[in-house]
C-alpha cells in the first residue's frame, strides 16, 4: 500500500474544469496532475496507464462502449479497468423515496432522471456487452456491495438530490418556482419512511474490480473533493501506468 500511495503517478481528470480547479485548490498530500479530459476522447497516447478507475461515472457516458474503448486504448497491455455504478433505483432507498415523492408533485410528467440515468446501468449483461464492445475480452468480475447512507435529518438528502443532482434540472424544467416545494415534499417523504431525526437508508452499488500492480502512473476522472489526498466524489474515471 505504501508503494502504491507514494510511488505511483496520479493523473486526475474531469470534463468540468471548475471541478478540477476546486480539487487543485484544496490540494492533496501527494502530487497529482489535474488535466481536463473527455472520457469519450481521452487526450493520452496509447498504452499510457497501468490502470483506469472510474467512480460512478460510466452510467453518464453517452456512448458507453466508445468511452470504454478509450479506457482500453490508453491502458498498457496487462493493465486493468476498475469502475463502479449504482444498482437499480429500488435498491437505493433515499433516491427511490425522492423519485416517488416528486411524482405526486408532477403527476402528469414525473421527474424520472434518477431512474433513467444514474440508477439505470446495472444489468450485468449490458455492462459485459459494453466492455466487449470496448475491447475488454476477459469476463469482468462484478461485485454487488450494500452500504448505508446516513444524514442528520431528512432534509439533508432531500437537498442533496433536489439541488445537487441532475434532478434539479428536471424539476426546474417543469416549474422553476417549485424547487423549494419539491425539496419540502422530498424531505417529508424521507421523514415519513425513515424518521424525523437521524436517517439511515440503504445504498447498493456494483463494482467491477481486478487490480494488478505495481502501479507507476494512475489516471482518474470525474473527481470530487480530494482534500484527504484521495481521489473521490460522485463520479470518477481513472487510469494508471
């Protein structure tokens, strides 16, 4: 682990330049490169990295096989791709509760972006087909992990989903003046299901994981807040050489 943390070279990418600026400003415990990059057309030469890592990002790629083929292209022979995605909506309780609640606010056109995109890419057959389309021939190892998501109040996850995800765009596209009302309805639904104080809901994701080392160069992309020296967040793509 010490070899990996301090001897490997890390390249952290994101499509969104302000995300990179924020991550760079926060800083890390060790050197990290922060180039802007599009997963559909990575700006790196063939065989540059030993590993590519993508955290909660693959489901947002418009052409998944194309993006995976780019990961395959920049990998060194014998390198590894590691990524994770959410399981189906029903296995992620806060997101499922918020989606159902907002259907009551917009019954004729319910906001369904969570079910349509972040929580839609979970079928093993589809994932394997896209991997093959991207050039990954060996059968992937897919691990399903269940965890708990905790918050101090029902309003915290309601704000997170209604204000901090693409769900906000769908709410505002229907009626921007009702964003606050949508947040209140989501918070009330979470409170009714999980209680009015501290709340605790199930999160389930799937991980395709097959790490090999030692690593010398690591590329990661969509990023979150790496203040502790790690690269993490809502979405991440990564690679190493």
